């Protein structure tokens, strides 16, 4: 079998070398530069990202990214206290909303996950709970090629299992690893990407 093609940083016309998954879509490039891998410590922002990653299951992230504002409007700004009280009328309305991913199981899971979030928030705080798996600081990796980056790890399996036990769904180990990369719990920018160093300068608020 031929060796998989090398996937180092991709050099763009603006002179910046980025992780190759950002491609050339301006929206995706901006997400790569400004959001992905930046350590996030806000409880509500972490909840939103986890729910959106659940909706991504079976799809590409750019699909969700293009619909993110529609999701925010549809799900009441991802306010867990509101979402936890969703009933049949809200579920029916969401299933009619063409701006989001109309998957009944994922929609109902978002409401049950909101209830799980409230329980964690009350006991420890959602951010403290998640960052506790990383001793409060990002895990910094030093990859030079995307072929080196794992899709899941033993730690993502542990987090996924714990989340499921607490009432979350659509949070398997692969989804959770992608989530941890995106919110900066794991710094998986390639070392030749300027964001690798930039993300390490962010400190908790």
C-alpha cells in the first residue's frame, strides 16, 4: 500500500502557513485563525461548542459553522436553563427550522444535555469540570504533519464515558477529541502554524 500523502502546513496567498484542514474557504480560515485551539474557559461557550459538535456527527464542521448563527437563534442562544425546559412545541418548531440540522435525536439530545449541564454547573462548574481532566492547562502537542494527529485518545474516551454517564449524548470519543482540540484543551495546531505558539499565550480570564 502506498504511503499516505504528506499533509504539512498549507501556505496561503496572504503569506500565512496554516494547518491544511482550513483549506481556502474564508470562513474556515478565519475560524482556524481566531477560534480553533484557543483555550476557552467560559461555561456557556463550552456548552454551545459541545452541542454543536454533537450536531456535526456524520457531517463536516464547515456545514455546522455555516449554520452556527441559525443554531444560536433556534436554540435561544444556547441558554441551558431555557433549553432544559424544551417540550413538544419547541421540538416541533426546531424540526421545521430549515436553518439548522433537523435531526430529531440530536435536537432532543441537546435538551437533555442542557439538563446535564445544569447539574454539573451547580456542583462544580462546567468549565472547571472539563478542564479538570487536563489539570487546568492545555495539553500541547508538537505535530508537523496532520497524519500524526490522532482522531481519539484514551483521555477522550474517559471524558466521553463520563459525559454519557452524566446524561450527555452524541459525545463519543472522536467527537470529544475534536471538541478538546477546538476549545484549546489540546493544542493540535501543527508546530509550523503560527497559531500553535499564539494559542499558548492565552490565559484563563
